[in-house]
């Protein structure tokens, strides 16, 4: 699973999707935790309706549900899927391009809205 989180994708991976994977299927989620219905996933894993899961994101990071920690058919990683050498290089390049734009008086490529001062 790799897609944006939000209202349109919340619980997109539900009982129906997990059952479609079947007992030989694996779920790998490196997107957003909200995309997967965690309760349904735990149930599918416990009942072996799917073969396993690899999860890099969790509903309440950094807390991981105890039910996931004890399952032998789950691999858990600490939200590091975006830390590949390629992703790190792309991040550094984007920061550099934003800095060049800023100091040249040009619009930033990826502007962020800063919170209002209290």
C-alpha cells in the first residue's frame, strides 16, 4: 500500500480487501496507517485469513498495538520506508533547490504555511 492518507482513503484496506488477498497474500503498508483498518488487519492476521503483513506505519506512532507485536506473521519497522538512499538524496536536492529559490527571491518549490504566532 502506497498512497496518500486522508478522508478519501481512510480504511480503504478493510475486511473485504484483506479477504481478497487470501491466505497466501501479504499486506505491505508504507503509506499511512489510516489507509488500513488496523482492527480488521489484526483479525485477518490472527485468523490466518492472510499470510502476513509488513508495516512501517501505525495509527498512534510511535505506539504499536500489542496484538501486532506478538504475531509471528508480522514484520514491524519504525517508519523508515522513506529513508532509502534514493529518497534521502532526493530530499537533500529538494532542500538545495528551495534554498537557491529563496535566496534568489523566487517562489519556493515546496512552501510550508507556518503556524501563527501566539
